[in-house]
């Protein structure tokens, strides 16, 4: 049976704003704001991150951590696509 959920793909090495997802807004990491808004949906939440950055995300999620799975990947990084303006 299909079990719906949410997967958040995240990384810290953005070219325009490196580390944006861990930057603090009103003293709280941006990723924690996002997850807090999703928790009332009562569906599984998975944050997919590079394995080397897993500890940083674990710390950023803090008290919300038990409600969220963090999956790391050791796959080589592909070139990021360029945004056109």
C-alpha cells in the first residue's frame, strides 16, 4: 500500500546563498521553520542531505528531530543547473 509522505531535498553548497537552509530566521534555522509547518499534516517527513552534512541538519532540527528522518547520500555531486533570469 502506498504511504504518502514528504521528501525535502537539501544541500548546503548553493552558489548564490551557501548554507541558506541552516541560516537563522528569528533565531531558528530555516529548515526547522519548514519542518514545523509540515508536522501538522501527520505524514512522514524525510530530509535528504549529503552524508557529510548530516550532523549539521541533525543539530538544526533540534527538538523536531524525532519526528523527521534524515537520509544521507554519498553519491557524487552533479553540476548544479544555472538559473536563468
